[in-house]
C-alpha cells in the first residue's frame, strides 16, 4: 500500500556427494523486509530480518582424492571391510563430519517526528550465530590389528550480539544558517 511495503523471500539448496552413504549438504534461508509510514508521515518503521541454516554431513576425508587401483578389494570374504595396512577407502565413509550452523541477523529502526525539525529515533539489532559439530571415528573404520576404540568429537559454539542506539535530532534553518543537534548513545 502507500504506507506499507514488504518483501518476503526464501531459498533452499540441497546437494549430495558422489560417495556411498547418506552424505548431504543442505542450506535454507528466509528474508523479510517491512517498511511502514503512518498516514501523517510522522512515524516511520523499518524492519529487516534474515535467518539461514545449513547442515553438512560429509566424510572426514575427501576419498575422491585417494589414489587406489580400480580392482582394490573393499570387503573380505565375510563382508567386513578389507583392511591391509590399515587402509580401505570405504572406511573413511564411516568417519563422519556433521556440521550445523544457524545465522540470524535482525535490525529495526523506528523514527517519530515530534515537531518540524525534531526527530526521535531508535536503532535496534541482534546478530546470532550458532555452530554445532560432531566428528565420529568408529572402530569399524579403523585397522582391527591396532585394537581401535570408538572416538567422537563434539563442538558447540554460540555468539549473540545486541545493539541499541537511541537518538534525538534537531535540525533548523534560519536564513543562511543551518543548525544540527544530535544527542544519542550506543549500547552494544
């Protein structure tokens, strides 16, 4: 409408690897912009929000770069991974790396014109990023002659920042002179 505009968008992406197994990369996001003016144009609001998330389930090592003979035996006679010298390319597909990130960026600005030349304004924002990661290294992926044990590594990280900026601004033109006063602060 004349006083309100908005934009809403989204995206999604998914791709698999060439390796055997359930390895997948996905990413999705949403975006929203909203702008509004009051009928008398004294009040103005602008809000921008973006959120995205991705997940990456992959092997610890890129086995496409391994140089092996095309007839290399992958399994022994009973169906276990064939392991000579602790090497089998399929073992790397059992060592998984799973990463997930979430990213949120949100901003808002509100302004009110009290009288001609005097505006009160506030800017608000929040940024949040989260990361979680799991690396697994099961015994079935390791050389059995070394008496391996199951191993896993976990990592979690989260960071959130906020910003608040209230302002009062006064602008006045008198003849050939212009006066601008700004009073404000920032909290982050």
